[in-house]
C-alpha cells in the first residue's frame, strides 16, 4: 500500500537523521534503543508509523491510536494494540486499565496527526505527560530517581497558513519554545508534588533536547520536531 509506505519511510528518515546528528554532536549520549519498549502512535491510520516502530525499532508494544482503520498488514503484527478511539480517551484507558508496571508506560510517543491547529500536536504530548501515560519518574510508587531516564517524541507540525519557508520555520520555533516553557512548569510542579509526598526531589532536574527538521518526506508546510525528554 503506497500510503503505508510513504508514512513508513517518513518516520524512518526522521529517526535516521536524528541518530546521525545526535551521534555527531554528543558521542557520550546513550544511543536510542527502543527494543522491547512501549510506544504510542497517535493518529496512526492506516498504520505506516506503527509498522515501522515494530519492524525497525523493535518496540515490544505499540498502542496504535486512531478511530480509523488500520491496514491488515499492521493489525496482523502481534505487538500492535489498536485503540479504536480518540487520543484523550486512549490516554485515560491506558492509565485506568493497564497495570502500574513500568513496562506498560510509554517510552516513545509519535504523532503524524492532521490537525486544524498545529499547536494541538504539542498539547496532546503534554497531556500524555500530565496524565502519567509516559514513562517518567512520577509513575514510581517509591518516588525513586534513576539517573539518565528519558522518553522520546516525534511530532509532525502541519501548518495551514503562510507560504514562505521562513514563515513555517518561525512558527515551528514558536511551538518548540512553547513546549520547552510548558515542560519547565511541569518539572517545577512535579518537584513540589514529590516534596509534598515526602519523596526526595534530588536528581529530578528535567531537560529536553529538541531538533526541528524539514524532511524530504515533509510537505512544504510541515516541520518535524523530535527529541529526548530527560526525566
């Protein structure tokens, strides 16, 4: 299926670029490895990104979330759980129905959703963080901190206004800045909660490394933002 293939290679291009640039800039960074990890593909139909996550990244489980249908070749993969619902409902389902075992939390969040407002792409990711869907230290019952933990995200921003490349670049920069500012607030609130729960907040410093790409696979008004959120 051509639509499956286009999506598949779009994510492959993004991941290969990120790995290349990260290795060039910081050889001491732990290489990305999602083998056996859990991923969440938001707006996944027909399933190209989900298929890539299983076949190329080796994810042990992929929550493939979309009210639409998945291609039969994707549904046939044992690692795929099709959540035939909206993203917010899927987040609530994961938190409410799954165990508190760390392996059930999401280490890799990807989204290529088509949204009228590109800002909602960032908002979805932040809600997943707030709701405890992602594999952050706030999910640990004992409040313990494991140095170097991180989650990874890939978000496609699809801008519908403007014509110039510089305009799209500037709008993407604004979204990245907003993401960083919101993460600073989240980090501050988490530290306060840990202190109130009598857990040490030592080691809870949060940083985020974000890269912005205009991929060969992106349309003119699309920018892909991706990175590690160290928690």
